[in-house]
C-alpha cells in the first residue's frame, strides 16, 4: 500500500475538507476516497450540492508520499476538516 496526500481547492467554504492523507493501492483509488470515511465516492456524492469535498475527481490532487507499513489498512490516515 502507498500513502498519498489528497487535496482540493475548489470548495473552500465552511464545513469542508481541504486535504487528507490516505492509504491506497494506487493514485486513482486515493483520489476517489471520501475524506469522511475512506469509502469510494459515489456519483451522488460527487454531485451533491452541499458537499464537504469537491464536485469531481478531476479537482482532486494526489501527491505520493511513500510506502505504508504493512500494518496500515487502506483508508483515511488523517484528514483536515474546516468547521464553520
């Protein structure tokens, strides 16, 4: 598994996520992770009007950080939420 920093700059309102460190097998899986729970984003979540994340996978940036320890399970390691 790999560690990625996923981030978005298109939705900067209150009660939103700006970024998260995730454990995933590849960049595409990482970019599709919901920063709330680590599950894959659904079409409905990507298009939700009052989302706490961005509105499309194309708006997600992913930066490879390195290899994860074998004990780290796929999902969210840490996320940054901006409460309003």
